[in-house]
């Protein structure tokens, strides 16, 4: 589990650094990070879904970094209008994006 968290933290920190350094006007960066998030959706769903009453420090750091990257990427990433409602892949990506948004709203 430690190796998994080490790799995940490195990837999330890299995404957050890119989003921060390239600024809000760079929508391509947000799109690329959202594509990364959506292509690894099960990992992100698992992190957001794993809400135990007492989380340890590393789980809290994982959740904080995940939500920070998701929030930054979603704020300037792929708009809903760009998903093709007739394309099965577009429908799946939109569904994953909505699922992640709902899971973030359910965090307390």
C-alpha cells in the first residue's frame, strides 16, 4: 500500500503543479488532467468512496490531494458541452465526470 500511495502522490502532485504553474487560462492542461482522472476513474472513485469514521493521516492526505487536483482540473477542464451525447465513449466519460462530482459533493 505504501508503494501505491507513493506513486499516486507523485502523479497527483505533478498534476497539481502543472495546473498551478500554467494558470487558469491554459484549458489544455485542465483537459489533459481530466482525461488522466477519467481514464483512472476507478482509483479516484475508490478514494472518494472510502470514507471511514476515523481516517489515518496518509488517507486524509490522499483525500486532500485528490480533491485539490479534481477541483482545479474540473474548474478549467472539459466542459459538459464537449461530450458527444451520441458517442458511447462520450456518454461514458460524461457519466464518470458526473459520478466524481457527486462523490465530491457527498464528502463531509
